[in-house]
C-alpha cells in the first residue's frame, strides 16, 4: 500500500508540475497581449510573477521584458538587475539572453564601464560559439566606437561576413571602419564586393543606410556623392529629408523643392508633411 501511495503521489506531483508550467506560459502570453493592448501595469505584474516562477525559459523571457520596461522608464538600475537575471544561465543563447547582453553593454558603455561593456558583448559570442553573425557584429561595433580597437573590429566584422556573406549590412559597417582609418583602397574594394551581391547598389543606398544608423558624416558624404557624381535625383529628396532631420531646415526645403520640380516620387508628400508639421508647431514667443 505504501508503495502504491508513493506512485500515486508522484504521479500527482507530475500533473501539478505540468499544469504549473502551462499556467506560466499562459501568463506570459497574456502579458504580451496586455503590452499590445497598452495595458502596461497589468503586463508588468504578470511578468514579475513569472520572474519568480520555476520555469527557467519563461523566467528568462520575463526578466528580459522587465529589463526593457524599466529601461524605457530610464530606470537603468532596475533594468540592469533584470537583464542580469536574464543572463544567469551561462549556457543559454536564446534571443532574450543575447538582447539582454546587448542592452547591458550599452548601459555599461554610457556609465563609462568599458570593461563590463566589453565583457557583455564578448559573452554574446561565447554563448553562440562564434557562429552568430549578429553577435559578432555587436562586438565589432563595440571595438569600432566604444573601446576602440580597429584590428579587433575588422576581425569580428569579417567573421560576421563569412557567416552571412549576402547580408550587406556587415560590409556597410566595415566601410565605416575603413572611413575612420581613411583607407580608400579598402573602401573601394568593399563596395566592389558589395556590388557582386547586389549590382544595383548605389552611393544613395549607402547614404540612406548611414543616415538610418546615425552616422551623420558618412550619410552626408554618400548622399552628396549620389547627387553630384551619380546625378541621382531620388538622392536629392533623401538628402533633403536627412538635412531636415538634423536641423538644416532651410537647405532641406530647397532640396525637397528641387526634387518636386524634378518629379521625384514622394517629394510632394514630404513637403506637405513638413508644412503640416510646422503649421502645428507654435511659433516661439517674441522677447
């Protein structure tokens, strides 16, 4: 009888455990839906409950979500605490863990703790065994702009490219490195390699890419090359939008007006958007 009772008890524990895991998954899905429905407080409570559960997978997911929540609130200490919890399992290489490490690196970088920032991005590569191009590019970017080491940056970018040779993003990032080094031969070679993947690649494409990623100098350089050397009318509109976004509004409007006169697609809509936005902005009070 005792033996039978033990079997029944054990079976019951298994059922309860499975039900608990199902509840955690359901809570997580509900929390995500609450985020989509803008019910943020409800989702935070659910994530906090999941964070204290025993389901390792969903604990990691919840800690990552809580980290991003507190980061959005500019509470970096709370964000760090949850991101740190998310990366607790050293063998975990899930997307939530990798993103948590990326966020931690950015936080440490802003705090000027470069050793910790470097440790976080290198950990991304360690966890993915050097086989994840995105993780490799994170380390490369750190050595390009953070704790500057051009040799390491180039090495990591090339490793990322070797894994994803069709992904032109990594080659474009490599161009940023060569521009910093003023290595024109390497720039020309890299662009030529990019064109073997996409023979339609233009200076305009590079300029737009650099603008999207906040490299003002290179965005300006390549968009101007597209306008002046390639005679690309579409680039006139891109340059105008770029100038408007960085505060050079008078030059921007002239370029957008020029694009309008050339019949560039989207120029009329862009100018109208600017007029609407400026009309809705109160004029500064006169002194």
